[in-house]
C-alpha cells in the first residue's frame, strides 16, 4: 500500500471514554466499528482510498469482531454486496470515490433502493468536487433524489462525523432506505478528537453464523409487478420515517444568532468554510459563534419541510449556501416556501457561483452581495477591500513576472514504466501515421499531457476499448485503446475485450501491466506479483517480469489469438511491436501487454533491501545515467521524447555555445529510458551509463586506483 496504518489502526481498539485523536477517514472507520457493522467493502479512489487501506490492513481486528472485509473489483460489485441487508438484520457499509463510483454502482443502487433494506446500509462517498478534483464535476445528490436514498453531509468535526455514521445506520433501519454519507476531501483529512465508544460485535457475523436463509419473499425483489408498490412505499412510508428520525434525533443543527431577521442555510460539509467567511465580516468569532442564525443541513436529502418553513417564516431574508450545480436544494426549498405562501426572500445562486468549490473568498463575495441588499447596516467595506486586495496582489504578481508561469500538470513518476511506452507510441506514429487513441482512467492518463499529447477520449475506468468501437469501423487506420491492469479487472475485460471478441472487431489494445492499481495508491489486485516473487526479485536482483500470468491467461481463455508481451523499458521493441500491430494482416483484436512494475512499489521494495545489504557490508552496484556535456548538441529532443523529471537543462559550460544542454540530476532511479530513447530514435550519443559500486572488493579498488593514476598521467600539465 502507499501508506502503512499500522500505528493508527491501534486507535481503532479504543474503548468507551477514551479520547481518539486522528484524521477524519480513520474516525469514520472507528464509527463503523462502534455501529456494529457486519460487512464492509468498496473500491479505492481519492479521497476515500485510505478507508479501504485501513479496512484491509486491520483485518486482524475485523476478524476479532467478526466483520467481513471484501476488496471489491469495482463499485458495482461493492453496491451489490449490500443486498445482504435486504432480508437480514445485518449492517453493511461500502465506500467508493464520488460520482464516478456512483455511476458505476447505479444499477445495483436502484435495485437496492426499490425493495428497501432491513439491516442498516451506509455508503461512504468521497465527494471529489471543486478545483482540486480529479473527476468530472457532478454531484452525488442526484442519485439520492432519484432512487430514494438518505444523503448525509456531516459538518467537518470528528465527533459530528462519527455520530452521523452511527445515525446513518439507524436512520437506514428506521426508514428502510439506504443511506449515503458524503465526505469532501477536507473532511476526510481534517484532524481532531472525540470520545470513543466501545466497538460492537454484530449479532450476525463471521463468528456468529446464521443457520438458515430467509424465507422466500417476492415483495423483497426489485422485480415487476412488486416494484410498483415499492414506488409508493418510498413516498408514503420511507421518506416520512426518515424525516421523523431526523427531527427526533436533531440531525440538522440550528445555530442561533442575534440577527433573528436574517438566516443562513448551509450544507454541513461546507459549514467550517462558512464560519471562516463570516469571521471576515465580524459576524462570527474564533469559537464559531455566529451573529446570523444558521440551519446546518447534516442531512441534505430528504429535507424536512417543517424545519425549512419554521426557520424561514420568521425571517426577512435567507441565503442558501449550496455548493455545486444543479441547485437541487434551492429548487426544493423555493418550492416548499411557495407552497406555504411564505414570502421570505430566498437567495442562493443569484449571488453565489452556480458551480465550483465554495472557498472562503467565494463565500465572502456572495455574502457581501447578499448583505448589501438585505442588511445595508452591516458594513461590508472591509471585506470588499480584502477581496479587492487579494485580486490586486494576484495582478501585481502576474505583472511582475517576465512571462506567465508555465502550467504544471501532473505527470509520471520518475522511472515510471509507462513513460517509455508513450515514447514508443510517438515513434511508431512516425512510420504508420497518426492514430486515434482511446485513453483511459489511471496513471497512463498522464500521457494526455505534454510532451505526449496522447488520447482522444476518456469515458470511464476500463472503458477505452469499448469507447473506440464507434470509431474503428469508420477509420482507415487501426485504432489504439490504452488500458491499465486495474482498469482491465475493473471493467475492461467485460465491456472491452469480451465485446471486441464477440463482434470480431479489428483493433489494438495496449494493457499496462504494472502489478497494482497504482493511481489510487498501489493497492493489490489479482495480477499483483506474489510476496515470494517480490522476495526472489530482491534476493537475485531481477525484476518482477512474468511472475504473474493472470492477465495473459484470462486473455487466452477468452480467445485472444494475437498477443505480445513486451518489457516497457525496451522502447525499440515496443515501437516495433506497435507497428506490427497496426500493419499486420491479422484481422481481429490484437493485444500488447506492456509489462513493467510500478516504480513506486519497486523503490519501496528495493531501497530497504539495498540498505540492508549496505549495512552488512555487502557489495552493491547501482546504475547511474548521465549526459556527456561535450557531446550534447542542446536540441533537447531527448526531453521532448521522455519528459522525465530528472532529465532537465543546465547552462552550457562552453562559452561559445549559448544553448543549454541536457543533464541528469539527482533522483534518477536508473531505469535507462533516456538511453533507450536515444537508441530507438537515433538521437545523439551523449548519454552514458555508469555503475556506481558501494563496498567494492579489493581488486576493484586496485583497478580503480590504477585507472585513476593512468588518467592523471595522460592529462596535460
């Protein structure tokens, strides 16, 4: 895993009355255990990757409590797990990343929400939204509305978040509705403390098994004609039950304030940001006491009409702070007020942006515009000056620069095994011509950035081969689909490979086999090399190539006839293989498996091994690459072809030459890509390969001394 939680996991054992200190995602895990959850699963992805990592790494504790942990192949399989709670009084929780995960799980969620659940169900959604997001800008809220699920959006405070986990299970059982717990990135990583409660062993668990299955009950199936009745149950029984629970347990919070004629309604997840924005106006103090009464919606679906109307009826004006679009809450609240003929002025997206993250500055600007209309007695000049000053400083900084700062998009890690493949793709297209490339989600999506600029579409994890199906029949040249091993197992084997074989499609599929789902934190998958293989690779100093044949065997079993396995760092061979795939007379699916271990995982494995050898005084050989400054011409083609962060520029030492030359800086992991590119592309011969020997043997020291003496003797005085 990317992060080890060995120490943090011990805090999950804390009992009643003991203080818990840590970050949000670990607190959520503690909340699950305190709630008596019986089974957990999910699919990793920021910002909830750590939740799956913690659950997997805490298998020992889970086994003690009788909690089953399932590492799911995708979000749909995670959502399907929750079917256990339809018939049985078992609490289950799953997690995945935001709207993209919910999209994948949508079919199972709809069929879960229709019959409803008996045991509590909680889906922890990592809401990756705003400027810092890595996904499409959509909200999970729509799924809660359309399918009839409770949506919790807790205030980012650890005690509140843990309480909402426990209430999430309870409200799910009280209303028979699945509950979704929405966690923004900041909430996942906010740090704080709360007083722990004892972990609860579930009544039905891996340690307390059921003897008999539930009796057959057709009404518990998501199948017509009973689904017609399920629809009525949603609005006649389940939503009213959820609303009663919200009111009885005070899940939404009313924060009082001196300005009783005004009001604020805010999603719980952005409450802390609102407090900070109000502090700019002097309308909140350092302890979070507010001057304007505020209704904090820790449950954003379903809304409780009486709470909304009671809050708004006695006020002249209310501002709704709802992050994201469409304005689901604003439309619903406006409808509630209109039906009750309540004339309170309601503002929202008219003074705040329709989309985008609501930062302190964004909120402050919206508050200033709203207060200027409804409360001119409140001085907003200082805030307006603060906002103008921020804008002015940005303008001054930009003007002071000789030219705009270059964009710094994310890129491949140093020594990443995927970078050389994109170099090979560029070289192959010089011979076969431009190729339509269906890109995919994963580390390899960085190939869409400069200098590779490779990829025409990204339509879903593992969906690249499927997305080229509409292009291939209309293109003279074969189409290339790029897929990672994580995407292959997540979705690609069914939606892409199986479909292409069934339809007899003539296409090229390139699978990056790096051994892990690297983009989400290098979690293990079914094609991850075994621990024995990792140990042997360390012991014998070799790579992990060919230690796991699961992908190749699966492809053969499906009927793939044309398949090549190529080491990713062999640029010339990869280029030739790509050219062969684009030009061969074979008509059908052609698969190239680009095999090279994730460099992050390799370094985590190799560095401790090397450190151990050095500590023992053993001989260690390290490869280092460099550039001969007397040979480098300074045309920088090598950089344009690889974009390795350790291959960069330095001033030319020759006073008669002004162009900077290439250089390899510290941090190089010795992957050899620079030299491979120079050879494959027939570039200048300025790269050299050197072996750095630590703890050399006596004869190596002797030879080195003789060589050094000879060099000194040959040097001019």
